[in-house]
C-alpha cells in the first residue's frame, strides 16, 4: 500500500471572533478542523459571511485565530511563511509596472540575483500563457490576462501551498472558463510547482469542476457543515450524470442550512437582530417573474434556474432566502416554489406589487417594523443611521450590519415605508 500523501496544512479547533462595539466578541469561525494533503485541491464553499475568506487569511498566516492551532508542513504557522502564495479575487497589480516587474514582486522575499529573478519571472509568464506580453503595462491587458499576471506572480516563487480567493469571479464567463481550464490542465500535467491548493469559491460548478474535496461552511457562524468528495477524473464533463449529482448534493447541503436559519428566524418573530440578505428588489421581481413564467410554472430546481439565469450560488441563495423570508416562495430541499402570495405578486401591476410587498415586509421582517415604529416615535419622524447601525452591531458583524441596512433601505424605499438620505445619513418616515 502506498504511503499516505504528506499533510501540507492542518487546522485544529480553529476559532475566530471580532470585537463588537459593546466589547463583546462576535464569533466568525468556530472549531474548524481541516487537513489539506499533497496533490489535492480543496474547495471552501459557502455563502457570504460564512467565514471563507477569514479562513483563507488564517491559512496564509495573515490573521492569527482567536484560538486553535495552524500547522504548515507540521510546524506552527505564526505569520506569512515561505512556500505559501495567494491569488486574489481582484488583479492587485501595480499599474505603473510592466508585467515582468509585477511578476518579479513575487520574488521580493527571496535573496536572488537580478538575472535569476528575470529568468524565473519569464518562465512563470511563459507557463501561464503570457509569453510576449512581459513588457506590457496592466492597462494594456484584458481582465483575463491581468489575472494571469496574478497567477504568474503567485507561482513564480514555486510555492508549496497556493491559496486562491475566488480567483475567477471578477472575470466574464468565457474568460473565467478558459483560465480555469488552463489552470487545471497545468495541475493535472504536474507542470505547476505547487503541491496543494486551497480554493475559496461561491461557484458550485467551479468547485465540482476543479476540486478533489469540498468543505461546505454554514450560513452564519463558520462551521464545517459537510465534507463532499469529488471522485471524478479530469477532464470533467459538466453534463455528465455524476457531475450533476454532485452539484445537486452541494446545493442540498447549502439550502438545508439556509432553511434551518430561516426556520429559526420564523420561530422568533419578534427578534429584529437577524441579518437580511443583500438583494435588491428589482432582482427579486425579475426572479419571481422568471419562476412564474410558462417555462417553470411557479416551481423549479435551483441548479436549473441558476444555470438559466447565470447566477452563482452567492447570488442565487440570497434571492431564495429573501423570497422565503417575505413569504413569496418556499424552499424544499433543492427546489423553490412560489406561494399563493408569490403567484399574486408575480401577476400584479406595479402599485399592487408595492402594496403587497409593503404588507409582507412589515409582517415578516421584524427589523422593518421596528425601524418604522422608531421613526413614528422620534421628533419629526427622523432618526440617524447610527441609531440602527449600532443596535445591529450588538448582534451582527459590522459588515453584516451594513449589508442588512442596505437591504432594509432598498426594500423600505420600494415599499414606501421609509426614506433615506445618504448625504446626511438620516432615515425618515414616508407619510
């Protein structure tokens, strides 16, 4: 029996918490156990706010966890370490430097001669498919080519561990697919110097296409909700039954966690401290209209409608959560179905839609009813944003609180129950 692959990265009971304005700690990650082995691409999948990027920063040595142990090649990781490189979501290039110099920045921590730096930079540029563009400036390159520069800069130092934070999400669909395929080809052909990859992604199909294992993080407090093996040989066929089955399994895991969260919210109807998904009303309207159309007749499997609307999981699930929260749709495992109210909403004219939305907003979203009540009681029916922001930050992370207020403002304006002046940061009641 061949020996087990060497462990590259190990996290043992890792937790992370940030301080709230009150001084209390707000947990983001809880008791994470993770092991990444040589020869493996491990995916981290979950909704926004589940702690994926925080976990990746901990793995990079950029953030120290509140508790737990992080081991890199068996040794404690106490900061950025040689052999760990990161590919970021955005291109993160210096616009005043040419491609070759941008790539050479990945070697700044190494004591190399200028000749060796140039040799290694040109080799990485050639490997990643940018040969001939080494003298170009970033502004002369397309988005896909700029991200290739980011990849070249990450691999130029021959990293043992490559961390990728949604590296394809800023690209258009076709460019992302080309770069994704090229990366997998290099990986399968063992032309990359990297031994292991940790990939943060919102894209379920991308995870199944690229990864050997996928860890699904819970919706709010970051805990590993499921570990799913991807036992498919490369190249993988998106249309194959076994590929689609794995996509469905991951959707089911994510939606079951979301359903549990929404059920908890429904069980405490007076609780105004829950976060709201960041979804604009126009997206809700468009989704409801699509679901109500003849092609779906009010119900559909999530993977099917996600593909039809080109929605990533982090775009789709907030829509589903919002519609269920407002009482316009119901989620059943991996299928969504319009409720009777949702069908009426889909078939109504603008003013009737707004009336129905207003009724459901004040009935099913305690935070909306709370803000309206406060505005009724305050002088001139006006209140500063900080009044609600600080209240939410006693229960939510600062970014979640801001996202929740953004949603409340959008929904409240559409329902014509409140107004908001971004310049003065003042909420006011609509008479």
